[in-house]
C-alpha cells in the first residue's frame, strides 16, 4: 500500500483478535514514536509498552473494560514526566553534547534558553506542554501502525490515576495521558471493519489564505 492508502485503510479498531505483533513490526512502530519531533527536542515523556496479557487484564478495569486492552497485541501508554526541572534539562544537554560531539560552551546559550523556559512555567503548565508533545508522538505511532498494516486505537477513555497505580508509574515519575492499543482487527466482531471512512471534504476542512 502507498502511504495514502494505508491511512485510508486504518480506522479506530473496536475489536481485535488477540494476535501478537511481530517483534520487527513492533520495533518499527516504537522507533517511529521515538523519532517523532518534540518541542526543543526534550521528549518530556516516556512510552510504557505492555505486551503481557496478565498485566493488560489488570489494566482493563482502569480502562473501563474496553475490549481493545485485552484483545490487542500490545498497549502503549504515553506517559509524561511529572516533574520537569533543571535536572532533566542538564541530562538532555549532556545527551546533545555526546551525540553531536559538541562542547559544553557551545551549548550554553541553548541550555540557558531551556532553563528559562522551564523556570518560567508552573509544573501544571509544563505537564500540559509535555502532553502536547506526547500527542505528536502518538500521531507518528498511528501512521507507523498503518504503514505496517497493524491496527490501532488511540484511547483517552481511562482513569489515569487508577492506571498509574496499576503500572506503578508514580514511582517512575510518570503520569499517563493517552493510550494506543495495537493489534489486528477481528473482522467478524468489529462492525466498522468495512465501513467507509468519514472525513470532512477538503474544501470544508482546509482554509486557504
């Protein structure tokens, strides 16, 4: 399939068949998520990859027992950092210096800009900002899934506090914001499998100025 065809092929899958995802396909999807852009490159979130069925069964009540949690091949939990401080900025700058073989002095201006950005916002504002970065990566994950012909369902319908407790995210300094269930559609159970994709017409969607 072409990229456009794969986007038309995908839909928010309601029922999956429990088939596991080939490791190579899963790694391609995860790598696409990791390579997604984020503001200033900081990537202020992590992705918790849950393949284990027993863990997903434990997660289900926190996700209102939606079938995609247990019928998928894996569930990706996009989780923002609960605290974004100078420590995280320093770690990021060190990674930039190592990756690009740059001196600390050459990155001083960039580091100071980041410190100013972080210092000028409350943790609540930073969490909202981090969530927006996670959603960018979610979009890359959805596109990668369609390219690999892996079905997917982005999910906001869950209790974050309850899910964080099940996955012990608080101890990891994380807070869940959105879920991506991935797997393979059950053509017999999912009534939307052959339904036409509904989108606004181009002339109504785009505003040309």
